[in-house]
C-alpha cells in the first residue's frame, strides 16, 4: 500500500471542522494565504509541545489496485 497525505486547515474550536483541504502543504499555504513554513512550523510545534494546530497532515492509505 502506498501512503498519500491530505493537508487541512481546521476550525480553531473543539470540533476542528475542515475549512480548507489540499493535496500538498504548498497548495494549502496558497489557499490559506500563509507560507509553507508557517504550516510546517505549526504542525511540528504542535507535535513537539503536545498542543493543537489549525493545520493538519492526514495520512491516507491507498490500495495499490485502486487508481
């Protein structure tokens, strides 16, 4: 199985509703009006310091037989 990622900006409330969905961090940055570095920094710091980020990287497992 190959791994694919989706990048999201979610709402800052407890529900974390998806606001923007993109296929790459670059695309998300363009749509959100921020830099790619902002997204990577936010995701990294949230993992490191155990807090929530409005930016998420979500791994999607795809079956190799599907196209």
